C-alpha cells in the first residue's frame, strides 16, 4: 500500500511518512504507507531495453478525516500517481486510487485497517492495464522524543492485492521506520528506511521479490491541511525471476490536501 511511493503512504504508501499530532499521538495513516507502483518493471525486458537508473514518481492526494474519539478515527482519500517518469519524460505507468482507512489507538500503538480500489494505466493515464482491490492491516508505534524535535514510527503491515490481471495478484509484507526531525513549525526533515517482501500468487514462475528503499526528504506545511513533500531515495529489488531485479534512484514529490472535521 502504500508511498508514492511516494510517497503514500501509500497508502499510503504513499508513495510513504508517519505523522504524529501534537495532542494525542493519533496518526494520519494514509501518509504512512509506501505508494510504489510495480507495473513499470516488466516480466521480461525487451532486447536492448534497460531499467532506468533515475526515475521521477510524482503524486497527489486528497483526504477527508474524522476523529470519533481518542481511540477511533477514519479517513477517506483519493490519489493519483505517475510511475517511473524517465528521461526524456516518458511515463511508463500511472494510477488513480481511492480508499478508506480505519485507525484504532491501543496503549501507544496504532492499528490501521484499510482498503484501496485502484485503476492502473499505461503511459500518462492511458489505456487501462488492470483494476485492483487491496485490503491491508498495519500496526505502528509512534515515538516522540520529548522536546528534541525527533520522532519515529516503526511499522509492520500485511496486504493482499487482487487484480483483474492475475499476473499482478500478490501479497506484501512491509517493515518501515520513518524518522522525522522538526526544523520549524512548518518544515520537517524525513528519513525513510523500508523493506518489503512480495509473493506473486497467480504466476507460473512463482515470482518472489525483496525490495529495499532508503530516502531523505522534507515535508512543508503550507497551511493547515495542505503540504508539499519530496524525497530522494535509493531503491533496490531482487527476485527469483531472472531480469526482474534492479537498482535505481527515485525522486518522489507529492502534494497532499487533508481536511479534518
């Protein structure tokens, strides 16, 4: 699920940072997950084709959230993402998605359950590749270090993606620990280490992928509920299927709008 890649998180995913409120530690879970897009990596590369060493993964997200009590909150969101924009600005894939996230606070932990419906397209929102449906459950522990400005959120999640194209059906287990340092009231520096394991369940080759990601970035709150963020990260993937693995740099800018009521 989730950044954007993103960046997010990307889920939430998006793509993908943790956010801790100043009053009770609740999390905007939609910003916690990764928002990566698997479609730019083909099953077999064409002769002479190569995986780009640098890609741009921009995304935009709009959400409406409501806190029912100190224990329960919910969020509805929609997002759009371009996957692997390469030189000279060729977009290999794009995605539009919407989902619901339910958060429960339990003794300092946050248990999140979400479901996302998405359409995956070729090129710049071009022909439809496949539709997907992905429920995810995640457990996170927000930690804020007194007045130092540092905070971190270890998080483990598990999700399963059903796809109208069976080649993309897969489970994903993800571990990540976003770290944030608050420079000013509006500006945060971020560090995001992440590793995930994906098992493609409907493919005859039994594909299984490990992906590692480390990124540095920032998040700037323009006004309450509107922020821009970007992260530059290094991503590596290894697979039991030949010619699927790669290593690349990824820049993931995002625009996020979130209204709470």
